[in-house]
C-alpha cells in the first residue's frame, strides 16, 4: 500500500484539516467528547475502537491542542479528556457532517420515524432539525447549545455496544 502524503505543512487549509480530521477514529472520538464522554473506557466502548487506537488518537488530540488531559484519580492514575477552545471550534464541522448524513446517508425508513439523533436548542427548547440557526429563537447554534435525543434505533445500537 502506498504511503499517504503528509499534509501537515501544506498551505492548503483543507489539506491541513484533512491531516487531522481525515482519520475516522479521530472523528468518532471527537463525537464522543462533544457528547460529554470524557473517560477512556467510555470512549473506547462507545466508539467500538480498540484501546491502542483510542490511546494513540487521544494522545494526538492532546498534542494538537484539541483536547486536554485531566487527572480524576491518583491511584491508579486515571485521566479524562476535555475539549479545548480549539476542539470546541470543531463543532460546526461535525454538526455539518451529521446534517449531511441525516439527509443523504440513510435509506428511507432506516432510522425509524425520524432522524438518528434529534437536537433541541437548550436556550428555547426548539427542535432544530438540521438547522445551523435555531428556528425557534433565531440564535446561531454553537458548541454546547444543543441537547441530543437519540432515536430508538440509535439507542438500541448504543446499548448493544455497551454490552
């Protein structure tokens, strides 16, 4: 298999973004961090990724300044991961990916009677659908503004992964 080109020093902003975000494991870990999963075990269980891969990608996210590691237990040492401002700024990217998938990635009826995940604006309670501006109050939607409610299909999938 040919070695993939390193795009970390290109002047192309899409290339630079792809260097980090072109990794499926990174995207799944970011998704979990956005949903408030902070501990290694929860991230590994929910993503279905192996522990070595999760460990390597979390180290990379910390090295890139996207996440920070915080100790929550001394003996044995245990850490949780929190998004930095740089990481929180990736919300729009993952939200756009979610919105595209809700529109194009499923067969008719595959997710049940609606989207795989419904989002509600925390400030006013409106169902935002796939909007980037709240249809209820007109506010732009940013990191921390939404509360997610998984569909029955997504809940069942998550429960099966959890064991």
